C-alpha cells in the first residue's frame, strides 16, 4: 500500500486542499513563457506526414501534461511547469501538427489536472498552493475571466483527467475532501454554474479514505462518479446520483483492497472504466478495465499486463470498434514507458504499444481522432545524469498506434 501511494503521488503530484471564491485581487495575471525558453528540441520532436512527437519544457525544470482536448484548429493541453521553488499551472495550445501556438502560466494554480473547452474559452481545474480546488475560466487566448476556489482548512482536491464534465447549465467536478464529510478523505461532487458559482456540493463515503477520480454525465440528467472506497472494502467504486447529487445507486467492484478506477466514460451500453488492480499475492499492479450497464451492473472486466511491478491505465476513450487506453508500464526498475492499448468492445486486446526511453515516461490523457490517436503525458530527461527533469510530451499516432521514425521511441 505504501508503494502504491508513493507512485500515485509521483505520477499525479498528488493533489490535496478553502471554501468560497477567490477575491479578484488574489488572482495574479498569467505569464507567457518566451519561445526561446520553451524547448522543442530536434532530439525529442519530429513530424512525418501522418504522425508526430513534440516535447515542451525548459532547461532544469520539471514539466508534465495531464489533459488534452480537441479544438477546431488543433489541441489544448493542461499541465504543469515548475522551477526549483514551486510548480504552476500551464496551458498550451498547439496546431494540428503539434506546433505550439501559444502558452500561458497560471501562478494561482499548482497545476492543471483537467482542461475543458468552454464557451469562448476554456475551463481549467487544478490545485491551489493552499491545497484547495481552483477553477479558472479563460477566454480563447488563455486570459483569466474569473477564478473560484473550493475547499476548507484541510486538504481537498482532484486527482485525474476527466474529473470535470460540462452540463446543460454549468459543470460538475469530482474529487475528494478532508475538510468535510464523515472522516478521513471523502469523495466530493461540486456543481457550479457557468460563472463558477456553487449550486450544490455533496460528500460521499464513510470513515475511511474514499475519493472520486472521474465523473461522467448520465442519460437521465444525473452523474456517475468513479474512484475507490476504503470504507467499502478498498474496492473500485461507482456512485450514480441525480442532478441534485442524491444517490440513486452505489456499487463496488473487485476483490478487497485491489481495484481502483481513474477514468470513467459513457459509452453505447453504459459506462467503460479504466484503472489498476493490485494483485496482493504477487505484489504487482495490472491495468484494469470494467464495463458496466446503465444501472451499474458489471458486464465484464479484464486485466492487461505482464505481471511486472506497475501497469496503470490513466485514461480511456471510446472508438467505433472498441476503446483506446493510455497509461504507463514498468519496463525495468524505475523505468516506465507511456503505454497505449486498443481493445475491442468485449475487452479483447487488439494491440498494445509502448513509447519512451530510460526514465519515468507516462501517458495521462488520450483522444481518438479520425486519423489516429493523440496522447499527452511526460517524457523524462537526464541532462547530466545528476537529476531528473521532464517535458510535456504529446504524440500523434496512426490508427495502429504507430509513430514513424521516432528516435525516442522503443518497442513499437
């Protein structure tokens, strides 16, 4: 259990967090990192006719991408950039070929874990320096229109991409709170309107640690949130609520102290979820996928991996003939690769690919697009082999998950 907590903290810079709205004077202006300070080096970045790889970062700094969304003219990425003192939310817009159009740094966010395309701009959700949930609405150029902060005196936060969903009249946010609820960390849903004002919030769980990582909208106007509950045996946990946050059903999946869900998506016959399963007897983690119907009844579950120490699924997207998953796979001791897996509608593996080089590389968010797949994560650098630094890493693959001619890639 301790090793699992340490890894999650390393992958996510685990988020934890004060109640109410940040006053206008507390919202600092964004800054733009000059192009000459943002590397897009030849060794890490290349482009062919149909595929490409791009990295964005700064010498001696740690950078990572956590969320990516499709735009009409490219993609928008949310993540972090850091220096030796702290880290900050980083928003990057790229074109269809992965070239940076602009970037913004947000000093009021420790990092951005989810970015959603909003009317005339973007909604950024992340963690503040005080370990609260910070929500920023920007215009189309990334300039702040408003900022709101939610939380209490303890640590409250969010932990994975797709923790926010657009609703008809605002947004729903899924996370966790140590400030409110029954005890320890409770799972937390916050409903806000289009201007970021709280409509309602609800906590869920018992006396042990419970949290939501991800949320999806349901066909009847409610929400389905997924994560893990140690109050209910340490299992993968899904809660269906109505539009006011009242519980309709509450289900757990898996064996005791084994399963955890990081991302849930609504699909044709219900919901598809990805996460990890801890095999207690062998002390390793497999990537886990669970399919459920509209009422939360399990249709099937599958695990994927090679019995190595850590294999995680971070994000899943629905495609015409199945699902595409991204995450990370341990290749050797302290050596992880970005992992991309395609499965069919019944969970059978079609192919899997790993990308990376020596270090801690990971995929945190994946999009299916007509010509293939786009994944954002992090690529580790070892400038002088004295310490670790990393870049935001974005790859565009073809429909078979392949990248043409990448020197930084292995085992394709």
